[in-house]
């Protein structure tokens, strides 16, 4: 299994069965991403919410690759009207696709679709628990502040092995809150995201790593540069 960070909150996950999953594929206008959108392939695209820096190149990728777009109900309706194949869902729901399970979980954030001329309601922001065919569970938190469900629901019910957490502050939780979230979630591995894309969210991930190590030394923080991968 391989997880490649594409910058900001965009990730490509390639499973043991070579299934390609893109999460929040913000590529072409992402100053932290050095890949061309034409280089990426996808079988499934997961969109956490409607902001342009997460919805990104979803339509171009889905049009070129034929990928199924998994997203909330409201974004699903919008995409369906544009002719795309979607699988709409909502908080707490689980869908099963090609031997993987995708569960939509809560996130504390806004979600209007700001990539269209007239900003429209985009439903609720979300995170995803992606359970692979080997049983490993990946938690992509999306854009979020810290919230008690991370301990009471996401850890208690889903127990993710790997977590991608935003640390940029201002628009999401910062390193301090993310370190507390790491303690609550207690995964094996954390990959920080949503930082250093723009000046407003500049952070030093090593400081986050130190905070996590102080509170929970059993959690491994994997700091990636855009384009780098974590593999198991």
C-alpha cells in the first residue's frame, strides 16, 4: 500500500490490489504540487467538501479517467447534473467499492461550493475512513478543527491506523490542536497536511512532530514533501 502526498490536502492512495484512490485532488492550481494533473490516474475520487482547494480538479480527472466520485449528497447532485458518475453519501454512512469500505465522518468546517460563479451550498464538510482490503484503516480528516468525535467516535468505533491531519491553523486546527487530536485518535502513523501551501498557513511540521512525541511517543509522525510517499 502506498500513500503519496500531492501537497495541501491532496493524496493518492494505491492499494495492494492497485486500486487508485485520490482524495481532494487539488492539483493544477496548487502551488505546492509539482505534478501535472494529466499524470494522475484514479479509480475513485473522494471529495471532503466543496472548497476549490479540495474539490480541485475532480471534474477533469473524472472526465479523463472515468473515476467514480464519492462525496456528500449535495456535491453529488451538482456533479450528476454535469454528467459525472457519483456516489453521494452523508455523515456516518459507509459504502463498499471493490473490496474497500469508505465511511464518511464528521468534520468541523464550512463547505459551500466556491468554485462556481455563484457560490452555492455544498452540504456538510466531512472526513473519510478508508478501510483497505487488508483491513488497514486510513483516516483523512479533511479540513477541520479539533472536535470530541475524534476521541469518542472516530477512535472508539473506527480505530484508524493511519491519519492525515491538517496543521495549518487559521482555516483548520493548528499544530497544538492537531497534537491533541493525535492523542485522542491514537493511530500508528500521522501524516500532517494542509500547511505551507500559502503564507497564511505556514507551519513547521517538526514542531508538530515534537508535540506528538511528547504526548504520545508510540505515534509515528511521517513528514512528507509534496510528491513523496509513505509505503507499507
